[in-house]
C-alpha cells in the first residue's frame, strides 16, 4: 500500500486490477458453499412445484408470505444502486464515484433475484406466460388494471435499464482490463469491451450516453418502488390502502439499499485494500444519507399512525393498534428500532467513523427492512376486515430454504463479480482525482 | 323396461366403477351403446329413499348420474323434513363411498381376518345358527339399531325360526328418561311428537332439538315457523341448562343453572303456575298431586338449589304465564345427569298445567326411536351373553363397544369363546373388531327397505345405485339363512311388498311403484291420541325426594354432536371437516369450560388437560367459552374411535369413556354426566383446529341484529352517506351507482338476469347443513386436521359465529359465502382476468385461467376465496361421489362459491328448451336446497317481481361491510332479537 497522500492513476489501476488476480482456495470454498446454498433453494422450489404452494406457510387470510417479502426486499436493495450511480451522478456528488460500481452491480443482481420471487410465489408457475400480452389462441389478454401487470412492466424495465447502465459505465474499465490481460481472458475482455480504444470520439459518446442513461434511470428509481408499493396500496386491505405508500416505499428502498452497500463495501474494502479509494469520508457520507432515509422512514411510520387515528376508521385504527401490540408486535418493534432508531446513532461521529459500528448497524438495518416488509405484507391481511377470518402466518422450512437460496445466489453473483470484473470504476476515480473527489481525507 | 332391470344395469355399471377400488382405474371413458331407456348420459335420475343416518327418518332424493349416486337431497314430499336435510344426511354418501368400507366378508381365524365370499359367509352364518339351535332354545340373539317395522318383523321371525327371542334394539340415545316420564305422567311409554310450530312460547330444559333430539330437521323447521319473524311478531324461546348447546345458543335467553338442578326450576314454575290459577281444568286429584310435589319450591328455594337468580326466574315465569300456547320441552338427547327423569316429569306436568288439553303434544305421531330398548334391557342382554346364554350373536349396525361406557361388559360378552359373533357392519369399528365374522350388508342408499321415522307414515327405501361392494341386503341374508330354500318369499323386496300390502299401504304393483317414486305414503292415518282422563300419577313417588346437586364440584357432560350423532358419523370426512358451529373447531374434541373454571386452575385454551372421573380418564384440549356453567365441563360425543377407518380412528376423544356404566334405576337409562371429576394439567398444549380468528365482529357491520321493537324504524334504506353506519344499501344494479359521490367506474350492464341471494339471519340456526351440502355439490376438498390448523380449510360457505362483546353468551350466525360483488375488489387485481364478472352479475372464477397469484384473496374483504394449496385427495372410491358437473380443481388455483353455477346453467338449458325465461325460484343452490329453516332466497334482482327483489325491500336488509361499496349481491336480513 502506498504511503502517498495523493492517489495516482497508477495506484488506482494497480489497486483495482490487483483484485482480479487469480483467487485463493478460500475464495473457491466460499463459492462452493454459496453454490450449495443456491442448490438448496432450487431443491426447495422444485419440491414446492411438485407438492403445491402449501409447502410454504401461507394460508387464508395470509396468502402472501416470504416470497413477496423477499421480492420487495430485493427490489428495495436494488434502489440505492441507481440512486448512487444516477441521481448522485447528476448532482455531481463526487463521493459516489468509488462506490458507484459496487452499488450498481448490487442493483443488477438484486433486481434479478427479486424478479425470481414472483415466479416462486405463483401457484401455477408453469402457466406464467398467461401474463404476457401477445395474441394467442387462448383469447387471453392480461388485465392492465392489475398492479401485478404494472409490476411486471416496471421490474423488467428497471432490470433492462440498470443492466445497460451498469454495462455502459463499465466499458472503459473493461478495456483497461483487456489491455493488461493475457490469454483466454484477453479474448473474453476483447469481446465484452466492444472495441473500446479510448478515442476522443468514443469518450464524447460515452460521457453523453452515460449522462442520458443517468437521466433516464433517475425517474425509474422513484417509479419502480412506487409501482411495487401499489401492489399493496391499490388493494383495499386496511394497513395497505394508503397514499403514503409510494414515497414511503421509495425511502425505505433507498434506506435498505444504502445499508446493503455498506454491508458489501466494508468487507470488500478490507479484503481488496480499498481503504485509500473507499475512504472513511465516503462511508461517512453513506452513513449520513442513511440518517436522512431513516428519518423519512420513521416519519412514514408515524404518519401512518396519525392517519389511522385521524381517519377515525375503526378498521384502520384496529389494524394499527394490533400492528404494534398484537401477534406481530415483536416484528413491528424490530422494524421500528432497526430502521428509525438505531440509524440515529450515526449522528455521533465516533460511531459513523467506526468500521465495526458501520458494519453492525448496516446489518441491523437490513434485518429491520426485511421485517418492515413482513409487518406490512403479513400484518395487513392477517388482521383484515372480517374478524372471523383473522389468522396468523409463519414461514415454513421450505420458505426459509428458498430464502437462503436467494441470499446465496446474490452473494454468489457478487463474489464472482468482484474477482472477475473491476469492482471500482477506475474511469470515474481518475475523472474526479483532480477535483478532490478521490482524496483520501 | 321396468325399474328393476334398470337397477340391475345401473348396478353393473356401479360395479364396473367399483372394480377400480381394487385395481388400476380404467383410463378409458365409455358411453353405453345401449343405455337403459331412462338413462340419458349427462342427465340425472332421482330416486326417493329414506335417510338412515339417525332414527329421525327423513325422506331423501338421491341424484344418480351414470349409475352412481352423487348427491342426496331432502324429499320435498316427505312430511318429516319437507325437502330439507341436515349435514349428517348430506354426508350419507360418504358412507357408501367410504374408502375404509369393508368390501368382502371377513372371517376371523386365529385373530386374523381372512376374506371369504358372500356365499361362504352366509353358509357359515347358517351353519352356526343351526348348531346353536341344536344347543337348545334362545341360543341365537340379535342386537340391532332401530329399524323399520318390516325388517324388525323379519328379524323376529328369523330368530323365532331359530327358536330364539326377537332382537334387542340398541340406540345409544334411547330417551329412557323421557319415555319413563311420559309413562309416569301421561301413561304412554313412548315418544310423542311436538307441534312446536303452533306454540307461541317455547322453553327447553336442555332438549337439543336443533341438533339431534328426536327429529332435528323437522323441529328446526317447526322452531323457525314459531320463532322466526312473522310480520312484526316473533315468539320467544328460552333454554334452561347448565350448558349452551347450539340449540341453547338460538334461544332468546339462556338461563344457566347449576348442573343437575333443572328440575327445581321446572318445579318452581309449576308451583307459581298453580298459585296463579293455571291448570284449573285439570281434575282436582291431579292438581292436588302436582301441587304437593311442587309446593316446596319457592323462587328463593329454586335460587338456592339451582343458582338461578329470582329476578331471572320471575322473567321466565312471567313469559310462561303470558303465553297463550306455551310448550315446554324436557332434557337433551343424551338425557344427562341424575335428574333427567325428574326434569322430564316436571316438564310434562308443566305442559299439563299450562295447556291442560295438551294440544301441542301429538300422541298419534310418535317417533320411531321409541322402539329402542332401554339401556337396562341392553345391559341385561349383555350380561346374559357374558354368562353364556347364547351361541350366536348377530349385530346390525350397532357399536356398543364404542357407545357404552367401559365396564358395561361389551368386550367380555363379545369375546366369549363359545359365542360366535356376526357383524353386518360395513366398517371395522370397535364392535366389529370383536366379531368372528363380518358379513357386510348393503347400506341404506343401496337397499330395499322401509322405515317410518314417525307412526302414521310409511317411508320407503330403494336402491339409489348399484351395490358398490356387492353386499347383500340384510333382509335377504336373514331370509336365506333362517328359511333356506323353503323361504316364504324369494327375497326381501318381495317380503317388503307383502308386509306393506298387509298394512294396506300398497295395493298392487302399480301402486307400489307410485309409493316408491314418492318415497312412501305420507297421509297420516289418524290414530287414537287423546289422553285426557287417562293421566297417570305414578310420578309422585319419583318426585317425592328429587336428587339435589352435589356440593361445589365439577360435573362432566357428554353431549351428542350435531356432526357425529352418537359417533356413527365420525368416519365421514365432511362431518369432520365442517367445524362445530359454536366452537368452530374441526377434527378435534375439545373440552368446553367456563373462563372462571379455567382461571381457577391456571389453564388456558389449547392446553391439554387430563380429565379424570371414577370410571376413566381422558386427555383433551381445553376450549374456553362462557356457554357452559362454571361447574360444568362439556364434551361432544362422536370422536375418539380406536378403529372405524382413517378419518375416525385416533381422532379426538371419546367422552363416554369417563361415564359410569351404572343406570338410573327408575328409567333404566344411562348417565351421560359424571361427577365429580378432577382436572390435571399435562403441561402440554396444542393448536386447536378452529376456523375463526376473532369471536366478535369488532363493530364492523358484519353480523347485525335488530330489536323487535325497533323494526318499525327505517334505517339503511334511508341512509345517505359514506361512513360505516351512514352508507346506504347499494344493490348490485346499475341504478345503485352514483358517479357524483361514491363511484368512479361505470356500472356493469347485465343481460336479463342479475343473480342475487338474500340471507335471512333471523332464521339461521347455525346447523351447517348448508356447508356440508356445498362440499357435496361442489367437490370441495377435505383438508384434514393439520391443514385446518394452518388455516387452509376449503369451505366455500361457512357459518361464522359472532359473540356479542358485552354478553358473550349471545350468539349470531352468519352464513358467509362469496358476495358476488358488483364492484368486486378481486376482479380488478388479477393479472389474467381469472375472476370474471359475468353478464348475469356473477363473479366467476375461471380455474384454468388462474395462475395462482392469490391477489384476489388478499384483496377480498370477506375472505371467502379458497386456494388449492395442494392437490386434495379423494381416496378411492370417494372420487366416485364427485359431481361431474363441477370441475375438480387442481393445485395452485383459487376457487370459491359460484352460486352453484352448474345449476344456473342447467336452468338456462331447460328454459331455453322450453322457450321461456328462468322462473323465480327455479334455481336452488345446494345451500338453499338443504337449509332446514329456509334461510336463503335466490333469484333475479332485475325482476321486480322476484322474491329476492321483494326481500331486499325489507327494513332489515343490509350488506356485510356495505360501506366498502363493493355492492355485494348477497344481502342479509338482520337477526331480530328481543330483550326479556
């Protein structure tokens, strides 16, 4: 590690390209473990397809379980990636540059995994193509009034745009790798760098294109999770049917995404010696943003209660009373404490500059955000309109298996990514070097 | 072709289906090249028969499609049930198609069963009977359930032919106390029927006439004729008992009293009645006698003995005194406790004092179950067997090993080596297990027979389908075994014909066919019934020293179950799956106790408690309810079988095992109560398989009631607003859309019809017959105990029971089914249009379009949609019962009530063929068809003259959570309640 106070182009290149050196045995062990986790999830899903969705814990009234919790959770995770890479890019927030690549990657993988869950959730996944709008002999046409169709459109758009954005941003870096690589690897990178030579013309197109992409992706950050929230808000279920849902979900998504960025970057920074690139100042900036999103989320929790009281609607009031004091009160308080109380600790400089604290709190926020989805998705219908039908839900072993599979798949993708593609944008680091964006202090 | 030929052919096709029980089912569907004249593929044949699931004897019509009976419905011509049926009647089908039905005779050899042929079995029976005859007189005995007169005659003749006495008739519920009381007061050792419909005030001292008592379907109808709203009037019904049965929950007031103390209340009422000058027209001698027995029971004394506060006693008395035609009923089906006889005597005397002409007691139409022998006779019989009084015992559809308390000596009697026991049962129940030969005979829906539930009528049974197992009729078995080739008639059918001709019921073959087609001969042949002047007074000694309740100890009550009766229904999956209405618990047998009782012992609902009496012990989960007295613990009889097939064996608990084998000396009846009992915590608890989430409705405008005196005040029809209580009744019709205030989307336009249903909650008694009928009609899956615990029961229609939050003993029943909303929340959220709004307004669920997102269920405020979490199983041959008109749903799709769309379509076809519109009342969904009290009305809302359209004008009409503006097509009429 260089002792120089100022990063140089060479140092950036060296640090980042070092990460692509052939991995150790420990790495492959981790990959194997993650593959096993994925296989376990796949096995659970196959079992569920054969047995029926009853392999999970869903019932009437709670017909949606962890599959949709995980769906919303992963879509939420996916949000901060685009926030960081697109919105902060447009705002010219220099501190985003070192973490943008990792965050974007997280977005792409998280959306992919989120996209799996609606399939896992379906009672008859083998006829999922009934949802596709194409002329067919079944005379079937999807119901565009259904939030699930909005969802399908929103998620697939988001996946497409975020993937393209990620790939576009990576092109110059891929060329750098190609230039230093040999053998088979060189061939692969030659293909995927799409003939990047660094000509002035290419740079001009690239920067313009990246800007347009950023502008295009920005509304998606807002829209996708708004659409996801309408899965709930457009239903008449007490606790769901609320206009606050879209901003509330978007803030929650960014909250969870930022936490996941910390969860991923802190080990990465340690393992790949990124301390001088991903500086404490950057982590601090993320932590400060988390305070902000945490406050929005806390505000949303409060407003929901206020509105329930203000509506004077007995059904709504009971739903929210029960949420805090009923069968799922533990989950509710995990949600409140982890999402809106604990992040306030970041107000203390000591805490937001301490790696263990940052890491620990980011994990807690991830847990809290998972439980937020649990509280909303399960809690709403479990205690709905008709008291006779009230019931409880707990995830089954199969559901846990699938959930483990999904986490394994996400981390598997990420682990493969960090050793095979540049996990920090060398281009953007170099761009901002002179503006102080890459300074170590 | 005559009917017999047809039935032979139907039988053959039935047999070919039956072949699938043992081998791989045929993969090919055949249509008959030469079908019988009256068999049209796709068209049902209906056969009139008689239900034999309990001794009431309701008339049924069995629907036969392509050779197999797929549904039973009440016979509208039958005077007992008038076209209605209870849930046990609906489930009779699951006896025929039960997967655990014995398919061939079994002979026990060295403790193991060996299948033999029917011919071999009958030969063994004949040989054993002849061997027994050689040993002397009376060596062949028979224990049978209550059977029709013809079969009883044949059994007696057969036994006589074997030099033996006639059969002993065993019914677990034989009403000994009631019969003895009738004998001691009215001089009639029998069970008269009651003209409940003509009463204007009804008191029951425990009689559970809506569940099992004498003839529940008949009395449910008569009860609502009396208790239902007529214009602005409604009669009162009071229930006096230490626990609230379903019948008690239907009372306007439940007078809870100490266990074993009902008779004091009745005597107290007698005393007041005589003091106020009632019964003056009775002979002086009788009045004095009544006065003598009742005079000690002042209201204070009654309070001291029964715990009934004097002010409540006064209310009870005042209403009795004010009534013009009061009717007082005695104790429950399982005449509980030590005081049953005294209670029934006091009740009879009350009827006599308040209605000296006994106009409401019909001595000429008596219930057939009165022919059952008293328990004392049955126990003597068993003692005789134990001492070796017989060599051959025939058992016809009785299960004493289950239904008698341990210590009654059933096992000892039946296991005696020298006794050869032949069971005619179709199921390996506890008694049949002890038999030496099982010779299954065909079940009532497959048999020729005759059974009159009441005197004065004749009700016939005919095979409604071919025999599935090839089992013979018991009559034929007896004829062949007892009379051999020289038998007087060639078969039981001919015997039946001869018997009915003898009684002048049938006059020739043509007449016979007509009788069969109608299901019997129902004109009541009026018999001598008046009993004035022939009163008996033997009751005086019985009443001299009535039993007083024991000190403060807990009394255990074993009560009959509306679902399982005496336990014979426990192997029918529908009956297990449809929850008990009051507890909403399915599949399990909880012990019901008062919250105070539980709190005192540190118990809570779901804890498994060990109940110990002097005679046995039993572990059961606890259910908390204010519907039982704090000194009582109540358990339903029926489950807890140790054998009896996969649905019964090992499920629940059998409370009879806690009861005393001793008898009440005077009536010779058993005790269905035991005390004192001890409760021991086991430290374990289970999740009850209950289908309700909350017992109250949280003021959400779900299950509404109205005070009788408030009926004149208009309410919802005049409401204008958007709040929960101001929201008006909005019919699911275009004119109910108001784009200005509450609607965004345009209305649905309907073509000719807009189907709707009116549910009159004032009539609903919570019997769940509708729910069982729905399972039968719509191929609804049975999920099992574990799945019910998980919340995955599939009922399309359920009786929701809501307790009043202030007075939790007050209950309303709400039949909840798909509301077929005009503004259905489920329709808009489905991505593939699987819930589809039909042009006749029905919310159709298109199964093959459904991909299983379950969004519709999430968004349904009524939570009436059901999801196929698994592929439900119909173990063969239960699958043969499936209605061919209704799709069997696969795993992963949503389903729900369809308003019996198949019946609507059928009506459409008929109407089209006849070139007319569908008539009002022509369509009867299965729930409506079977409802004993006529809760449901179904019809076209667009027809201004239709019954539903008229009923929605009722002041009581409202929509469940109508304020959601879903515009439900199921419109409820509030229950009418009266404060006393």
